[in-house]
C-alpha cells in the first residue's frame, strides 16, 4: 500500500461505523476481508478448518461470513469491489497506455492478498444477494469513482490512494485504532492544494506505481510543488528522478503526466456495468449447499449464517 506519507496531511476525523447507518458503502474487498481475517478468523477458527482437501485455503470465505453482521447491524448496504485476478490492458479515458502496468506485479500476489479463493467468495456474495464488482485494474479505483458518481456514501479502504482517485470520503480502520474518515475537499483546503498539486506531492513521495525522491519528506515535496511557477515544467524536470517500485533504473516507470491520468481518469468498469446498491435477500439454502461442497463443516458455518440472518 503506497501513499502512506499522505497520512501526515489529511484531516482525519474519528468516527463510528454506526454513523453510516442507512447508507451505502463501497468496500475495498481486500482491506475488509483481510481485517476480519487477522482480527477474528485466525484467532477463532483453527487452521485445519480453514484448509480443505489439504491445500485449498478458504479463509476469505470465513472472513466474509464473520464480517457481515457488523454491516447489517447498522442497516448498511454494502457493495464489494475486488481486485482483478489478472490486470487489464484496456486503455484509460485519457487514451494513454501506461506500459509500466504491463510489467507491474500482479495485484493478486501474496504480499497484497492473504490466502484466499476469490471466486468462491464472489459466489457466496451472489447467494447472499450482495452486489459486488471485479475491477479491471484496482478495486480502490472503481470504488472511488463509484462514490464520486454518487452511488455510495464512502469508500471503505485503508489505502490512501482512494484520495488520489478523488474519493470524496474514505472510511478507514487503522489497526488497533477507531474508525476514521478522510475527506478529499478538506484535505485540499487545509493544505491549500489543488487536485493536481496533491497528485504531484503524492508522486514525489511515492505511490504503489512509483518510487518518488521525497519518500518520508512530504513537507519538502509540498513546498516544492507549491513554489513551482509552472507545473508542466516542474513535472518535466522531476520525471528523471522517478523510479519503478523495484528501484531498478532499467525497469519502465510512468511519468507525472501518465500517473495523473491514471488517477484522474482511472481504468474502471463502465458505469452501465456497475452493481446497483440493494438490500440483500439471501438464498441461504443455496449458500449452505455451496459451503458444504466447498468443504466447510456444517457446524462451523451454521452459527455464522444464523448471525447473519439475525441482523438482516
């Protein structure tokens, strides 16, 4: 997760999940399920019960089941957004192809995801009648644009790049800390930055796509950007100091302009294909059959399903 330096300049406000009662949340599935995996699943469900047929780890399925009561308890309508299993090579709205992305690490690699069977989780959501979408590039990009379009009230993610994708409100849950919101407009206002300047500051400090020369020195990066008389000339000058995440000078890396296009006009699913927020009407018998075929012991999932039904 890049953009951690942005934490220093965001106007974070402590909040509670209950503050979004009756609302719609666009959920970064990786963050959400990983949170419950570490906080609940690994502590309450033995590893032997999380691995079926000796090799298939279904931890993500348990993470989904244990997380849903928290959502429904507050009358929240969730829409889950998943990263792709393979990156799309579709062109962005700006018609700019970023060749770097064709060489970038696959977003489903182990360091980003915990052990999972994503397809099984999607099937479970289908049986639960919970809308979801698989992004062509980044889940947080689709979720951010979804919120920008007014389809949801906030993005739920720990990634600060939702701010770079222009998400009006991001709902975060740092480890061991309360829920907090990060507001796009208030971040710009409190730092006297334009959207473009915010992107340039983030690029200088480093994102998931780039290693910037001012990592952990965001104040200096902000001062440089603000003092620039011409941002086009500034970006041209500092392009040579950017590096690919590998730091290998021979690896391709995007320019300031390409990165700005990536964030302002990200590759996302067409709006006409976006899931419609709706209250769930789950088909529990079908879900039970699916979980049984998946290899989950009935005594494990029956209690979890009862908790979900009690909150719907």
